C-alpha cells in the first residue's frame, strides 16, 4: 500500500493548480514519477483494449490531464498518495515540447544541444528551465498548433530526450524518491518560448521512406552506416549503451537497421558491452522506431 504524505500531496496539488492557471493540463504523479492512478482496466480479463478515457473513469495517465480546478482536485482526491504532478505536452494553448537534458556521466547533453544549435543556426530562447533531482534540466518550449512532435529518447543526440504529444513532464515542486523538482531562478514565471523553426525541423523528422534495394551506383548499407559504427566504436565507459541506442535508432530510421545491426553489435562488443546488452539495446531501438 502506498505511503501517504499529506503535506507533500497538498503542496503538489497547489503547484498543479498554479500550473493549470497558466493553461497547462496536469495529472497527479506518484513518487516514482509515474501516473498516480492505476488504470481502471488493469484487472479486466482478456487482451487490453486501448482506452484513452472514453469510459469516463480516471486512471488513463496523460489522457486524464486537465486544466479544470475541480477535475484536478478530484484526481488528487482519488490519489492521496500523489506527491507530484505531470504536465501534458502537445496540448493547447502552449503545445508544450520538453527538452530533457541528461547532465550525468559522459553524455554531455547540454554540450550536444549547443553543438546542434551551432550546426543548424538556432539559439535556445529564454524560457522555463526545470531542474531535476539528478542534476538534469528540462527546457520548456511552445510548438505550433499544426505540428505534432513525437516523444523520443536519444534520437536528437545522446542524452537528449524529447517529450511531445502523448508525453508529460514532471512539474516543478514535485517530490519524488530522489528529491524535489525546481526551477532555475528567474525562469519560473516565463511563458514557454516558441521553439526555433530549425530545432522544430529536427524534432519532426520526415516520414520514413520505404527502403529500396541498393542499385549498382548506391553504396552498400554497411558503407552508408560506417559513421554510425564508428560512433559506437568511439564510446567510452558510461556512454556505450547510449551511443549504441542512438546509432541503432538512426540506422532503423534510414531503412538499414536489419543490415547494420550485426556491425553495430560487433562494435558494441568491441567497446565492452556483452552480447545480451548489445542485442537488448538494438531491439529497444527497433521497437522505438516501429521496426520490431
């Protein structure tokens, strides 16, 4: 049974209501950062039927998100163990996009974002910046209403995750097992800044083209993916899984995942991953990109 910390729940509700006043739809979260309310369909027999709240009961994760104070209080009343709140991304009026920067280990996500900004000629505007208990940062950006930004993990660059439509961000003031989420001084009351167009193009890749058989003038997939293999071979301890996952995602997105997978596996083994770790990471990349 979940431990109830009424003080933490009261604070989380207050923060959630404050966010809702700014037009941000929220849901209660547990200390594990997961939606606090269990799915009402959890114990139903037979295969699960997707339900995004049409049944009228709470417990559908981000699909429960609301800006209505009465509804928010009802959700928190149903989850008195909640100690945080999630902010749904992709919804009007802000169409929030979250840039999740991992600052631990050797991933150096902030440096990777700066490199992308230099290469693609954009700057990150002043916006809300949320600090995480682990030292990471979430940048809040506003997207255009006619663009759907998908969720992704490490696709933009190692250590950078994107929260878009169907995802959520842990709101500042939330308490988790690892600490409290806060905001960088001076950013809490800023509105989410518009996402720079050049960055938005990176976040919304074009539809995947159907792979075609190589012609006599086309380089073999292994040659096309040489840079991805080298990227994995250059990994140091602490970034091997991240680099392998990122390279495998790029390979599958470009229609050469199956062909390049053995080469990526060999590269991963060369830098010290076990066969099980390598295969598991590549399989995760296949699932994320819809090739599993």
